[in-house]
C-alpha cells in the first residue's frame, strides 16, 4: 500500500531526565506485507511508564536503541492480510511502536474481540488492569481485613489495585501526588485513606494512615517510598514490585535501603512481569468486566489525539500530569 507512515523515533537515549529533544517525528513509507504477515493500522497507543525503563537497558525485552521507532503497545486494525486466520478488520493488541502502520508476522499476534469503548481493550483490559489484577491477587495474596498500600495510586495500575483490594475486603491506603488526587481516591474510588507524598513526609504519614501496619505493599514507584513502606510492614508482609517510576529518570537509581527489616519481619518481596500470566488474561478480563458492569470497578482514561503529541504526553507521566491511563488516539 502506498502512503506515508508517520512515526516517533528515538534520537538518542536519555542519560537522566527525559526531554522532548530525545524524540523526533519522522516519515517513512507504509511497509509492504510479506507472506505470513499482516499490515496493521494503529488505532490507539498506550503510554506506559514502563516504556521508560526500556531506555535504561535490557529488561524483559532488548534495550531500546537510538534511531529506532519508539517502542510501545498499541491497539491496531488489520488492513491487509497475507496470513491464515487474520482478516481485514480484525483487531489486535501488538507491539506497534509509536507509529501509524506496521507489518508484523501474524504468528506472534492474537486478535481481540471488538467491544465498546475500544480504548478499554488497551487500558483496563490491557496491561494496566492485568498488572494490577495479577500483581495484587497472585503475587500479593491479600486476605480480607489486611491493610494494603499502593503507590502511584491515582495512576492506571494503582487505581485498579486499590479497588480490587477493596473488593477483596481489605483496608486500602493509596499514595499519590497532590491533594486533588488524594481526595479522588477516597471520595470516588472508596480508598480508606490517602497519603500525599508531595506535601507530607511519607514514612510518618504512612504510619499514621496504617496504625496496624502494612500487610501488602504494591510498589509502582521504588525509591524513598519503597523504603518508607518497608519500615511500616507487618511480620510476613508481602511487597509486590511492579515498577519504579521515581527511578526511571535518574542516571543513578537509589537502590533499596532498610533491608534489615526483611530479616526481623520475615518479609517477602517479589517482582512481576505481567506477560507471564498471558494465558490467563481472558480469565482476568472476564472478572474485571463483571466488576465494571456492576459499577464496582471504575476506570479513568486520559486520551489525547495525534501521534505527534506522544513524547510530551509520555514525559508528563513522570510529572504526574495524567489522571488514569494515558493513551494516544492515532486514527
Ligand atoms: N511489572 C509489570 O509487568 C508492569 C506492567 C505495566 C506497568 N508497570 C509499572 O506500573 C507502574 C505504573 O505505570 P502506569 O503506566 O500505570 O503509570 P501511571 O501510574 O498511570 O502514571 C505514572 C504515575 O506515577 C507517578 N509518579 C511519577 N513520577 C513519580 C515520582 N518521581 N515519585 C512518585 N510517583 C511518581 C505519577 O502520579 P503522582 O501524581 O501520584 O505522582 C504518575 O501519574 C510503573 O512503575 C510501571 O513501570 C509494571
């Protein structure tokens, strides 16, 4: 298919804070499709804080390199197919990168059912919702009556973690930046308390908000907040390491302190990569759909239009600009 494929490329990898100069808008031809491949037109791109960690070195995928199209997950429609099992009009969730078109081998793709709003496929039923679901329930193993604390609580992963924990009968405390986000967590999402890390010392505020200590800490942030949580954990407490958004923009990450408490309090810390639960995604999506349809799980999206706005919207994640899942509508 002839035409132009607008894409955001990485000019160079950041050494510290990410800035717009690390990206550029470029034009390439729409790729041609080989046997066994499909041509995808990107509908929505998901801006995940974790994409920033891919710039720091190899993770569960190869490190990003300067000059390449910025990587990221997208919801896309098949517009040409040379692969069995895929027809024009099928929807897929794929590693589209920040671009309008991509040709990919179909063997690595799964089609997803068309539902409304389409954006839910890439937000609450996508990586954010699934990370919250499997991280909390499988890694954290929360029990009714326990105290759960989640950081970046007003973000897309954190807000779902807190609500699922409430559904499981836990007491939930969120950590977020600013009075407005904290009020939203308590008034709209039903959290029991919220700590505003931008305006109060986290260690002291957590102690006051969790008079009976913390049983499960869902960590999206790392750094000082993780250290403060460790100091407030109960015996046999579980720490779920989902991400470290406070560290992604640092040339020298802080590392974990207060490790003595792991011995004295018999703590367990475990990380997760959501894709490990890939085969069980439908089960989680079905359960979350039930909660959404009965109004017990609320979800917020923060959608802007146009691929050219992706770098600024992405950088804003690290300033706490977003209210819920930040998506870019491409077409
Ligand atoms: N392990 C996995 O498989 C997996 C998969 C997906 C995502 N994740 C992780 O989940 C976490 C949340 O990701 P998301 O994409 O859903 O982002 P998000 O929570 O929607 O947005 C990021 C939030 O982080 C907070 N933040 C930014 N800089 C911060 C700092 N220096 N200190 C404290 N908080 C800061 C901001 O909220 P405030 O306004 O409250 O500061 C911001 O809204 C990330 O750490 C990501 O890496 C893990």
